[in-house]
C-alpha cells in the first residue's frame, strides 16, 4: 500500500499575497501555516535583496 502526503484539494482556493521584493504572488504553504501573516518574501534570494534599513 502506497502512502501519499500532500494537499489534495483545490489549490486555487488557497490564500495568496505578493512578495515584498519582486511582487510575485506567493501561495499559502503548510510550512507557513503558523506564521502566514509574517511571511513577506517568496524566496531566500528575495530575502537577501530586501531593502536594508539605514
């Protein structure tokens, strides 16, 4: 018997928001469930490119 993991619903209904650096839409991920309000960047590359506060 094969056990599969993952989301088996309609992914279009998941919340999304734009990346603070590049503006690409980010879809909700299970790993971000606890801190979805704090997620601002779509990738580690965008996190490194963010504007540094002087």
